């Protein structure tokens, strides 16, 4: 998937991508002069899901190849026509194709039987990637400028930002690529960057490459969900033994539930609950002392601990966090961990990529009382410093964790954990509290 560009049709063009994939594989195999041959659907003139393959009956003319058969010429013209049509579609018309792209295409080589080589395809791709990158950098400057009390970036800074985006962001999905563009521009405007910062930019692109949006139940996160379910049950086994963690007046309610009443928005049974009424509503909804202990221990900010470890690519503590010799495990390396909006803080001097905005806790108990579902959501600023200062914000993310608790057991336990995530480069939190909740 390639860099995208808003308000044009430049992203997710499957036909062009098929040519680019063929060319990349050919170059990687040392065959820069491999000739593209597209299988045409005669009813539509399109690839229609077919592959672009190397021609077996034609080659670039050399000493012993003075003549080209009429069949090869026709196949070459048909392939070039499909390639050209894909580019025309991307720009919304042949007249709108930039001069730099037309130069790379070598328009005189069309309709004359000349083969389309892998090297030529990648030259065109490079020209298109530069056009896309220029547009995305310009959009980043426009989007971020209201949050900055700074002068506009000079031409040299914009050109370097574009080079970095082309070099390290051309394989990112469109939305992620725009976040990356925002990162480069904000970093440039705040700190300034030059080629000495290339490793930092490359590392961020490496982290972002795995970012995905997903919804609850995504099978790509099943292994991670199973691990967090196991970790939560292990945590419960220890936490429930400590009576000091529970309210004196309600010994089956974890004190952290009350402690977080003013920090986040609580929704029980579909109704938003004022902080002063939270405990009474909780007791009325959850029946059974052990069920109350388990749910109140999970329904608070500490349930985000493992998510935060994943977002920061940190080692997660195993067992007692106060032990003299801590044991840890790298849960962020489990399949699916790379999909979260994350940054390697160990590599980057403790600097993350997100900062908290607000939390939402939702509790639903099934009508038969056998199952409790806890959905905990946190809104995040995507922030180049991983901090609270809005001048460093480059986007927004919303991350949720849904925990299913089996209430039929004498001591209820977690039986399933799933996740959801969305993110956007187009909303920048400039004003404090813009996405915070009014809790009461």
C-alpha cells in the first residue's frame, strides 16, 4: 500500500500497485529489465484481479534482438495502456498528471510496441511518491500550523521533510503515512531536523508500519487477548487477598473504583452514572460479594496497565510489582502487539507516542446474571513527545479493551479479552480538555 493524498484518487489503486509489486520483486531479483506483461480482461480492459507477470517471449532490444513480433508489440501496447490508465485514474485525468510523472513515464514510448520494464515502472512510482509526499507534507503544515507559534517552515526544511517521507513512508497505508508526515513536520517545526536525525525518523516509520485499526473480536489479536486474560486472572488471584485494597464500608468493593470515579466516565447498563452515585449503582447492579470484588478490581485505571506496556513496548511485570527482584515478560512482542499505536520507548530514551485525554468505563451484566462485560476505553493524543503539551500533538487515537467475566464460578474469572482501536491524523487537540469528558 502506498502513500495517499486527500481530495484526489491517488491511493489504493490496485492496478498500479500490481505493477509496482511486479517491478519491486523483479528489481530485488536483479532483473531491472524484466518486461511487464498484463493479462487483460477483454470485456473491461482491466486487470480484473490478474497478476502482472514477466514476459517470456520478449526482451529489451540488444545485439541479438533486432526484431519484435507483432504479438509482442500488441501485448506491450496493451500492458502500457493498462499502466497508463491506472495513472490517469489516480490523478483524475491525463491532463492532471504532473509533468514530473509524465517525464518518468516517457510518453513517447506508448503505442509503439515498446516493452514496459520493471525499472521504468519504479521510476514512475518514485515520481508519484514524491508528488504524494509533497501534498501530505503541505497538508501536515496546514493542519499543525494553528497549534504552533512559529514561522512557516522554509523551503529547505520542507524539501528534507518530503525526502524523509518518500524514503521511509512510501509503504505505509494512507492514514498512517499522514500521521508520519505530521510527525516529521511537527518535529521539524519544534526541534529542527537534518540528515543526522535520519535514524530517528526511520525508527518511527518502523514502529508505525505495524499500526492498524481493528474492532473487538479481530482474530489477529487472539493470542494477545488470551495472554491478557491469563494475566488478569493472575492479577486477581493476588489482588483479592489484600483486604487493604477494599473499602472499609464496602469490603467487597475495590477502593480504586471509587478513586477513579472523578477521573473517567462510568456507564453502567447503558446509563452514565454521576461520580457520587457510582458505588450505589454498582452495588445495585452486581450481585454477590465475589462478583463485586472481581469486577471492581478490574473496572479502574489499572486495567490499562498492559495496554500502556504495549503502547510503549515495555516489559510487563509478572507477579508482585513490589518484589525486590521483578520478573517481566515482553507482551508487546506477541502477535498483534505491533498493531497498536505504539513506539519503542526503550530505544527512544523513554519518549512515547501517546498521551492521555480521557477514560470511559462501561459495565454490562447479562440478564441472566451469568456474564459481566467490562469495556474500558481511553482517548489519546498522538504526540511526538508522548507528553501532555498540546503543541506536540499530531493526531488522535481511541483504544478499547473489552473483558468478559464468567460470573457462574464461585470465584468469577476472566474468560475473554478483545480490543478495538481507531486513529486519525486529521484531528489535532490544540485546546486543553477538548476531548476530555464532563464526568458529572
